[in-house]
DNA sequence: GTTGTGACATCGC
DNA sequence: CGCGATGCCACAA
């Protein structure tokens, strides 16, 4: 059913996730999986396990994020906003940043997806 | 002590 | 290309 788990040190992991989210430029989106991949597995966590659950850990970390974070710039790998209370607000905030949704409610990650902190630009 | 439930990604049909 | 199954844990009530 629901394959969940938690990182060995949730507080630290959460702080790292927030730091990454804080660095996402306006008008760009980042995915849960990319955040997880950028952070890499915490000490003691096997690569395979992290690959399976890292993205969910990121999601959990964002569930309690401060309002000061641009949390709206984090979407799933399909370029969609994950269903949850506040999803409508998230879409509105992204549109306010100039991000366009297609007819299926998806964001074109090729165009708006952030390539990471070291990306050279658009 | 038991039960319900969570911001995901990937693969197969 | 969309939909369903799979992964297999910790915490709050």
C-alpha cells in the first residue's frame, strides 16, 4: 500500500531539503526526485532504498516547511502539483511567477524545470 | 496495543 | 500516453 519510511535523522534531512528549496529561482520548478538526488543518501542509507523513498522523504520535509520558503516551486516528476490542501494556491503562485500550465494541468519541465544550482542558464 | 494514513518515482500493460 | 501496481515505515489518535 503505502511504502513510507523516514530518514535516519529527519531533522537534518528536513533542513537540507529546505536549503535546496530556498535556492530554487523564481519562475522555475524543481521535482521531489531531483531534490533527493541532489542531496544524496544520508549516511547509513543504501542507494537503492534511497532511490525508492528519497522523494517521499522530501515530500514529508516540505509538509512542515515555513511559509518563507518557495515551496510552490516543488512539483512531482510529471510536472504536476501533488494533490493536497493548498494545491490551488500553489498553482496560483506559480502562474504569478509566469509559469504556464498546459491543458492537462502540467508544467513543461523542459522549459520551466530547474537544472540545479550549477545550471548555466535557460 | 491496533489502526489509519502520509508534497513520490518507476515500470509494465 | 494514461492508468495501475509496486516499494515496505513511522507516528498520531
